[in-house]
C-alpha cells in the first residue's frame, strides 16, 4: 500500500464498505430464495393457510407460483 493509495483510498473506504454490504445482502437474499429448506417451509406455510381457510385456491396458486419463480429466478 503506497502513500498515494493511502491518501486517496482512505476517503473512499465508506463507499467500499457500503458496496461490500450490498453484495453481502444480495448473496444472503439469493441464498434464502434458493435454499430448498426455506422454499419447502414457505410452501408448507401456504398449504397450511389454504387448509385453514385463510386464503383462497387462487391465492394459494399465486403464492406457490411466486415462491417457485423466486427459486428459479424467472
């Protein structure tokens, strides 16, 4: 790390930190959307809501479609 890098890089550290935080958040969201255990739990919650009568058949179909689309990225 040279003197120039130290002098000009120091003021940019907050920006680098925010970018790194954004990347970490993105990675965590992607992991959660594609984790089979999380997807299964969400599908079970939708199924339980339908069985309890809290949502209609159309709402169940729409929720399942959204969950599966989130998993595949489409």
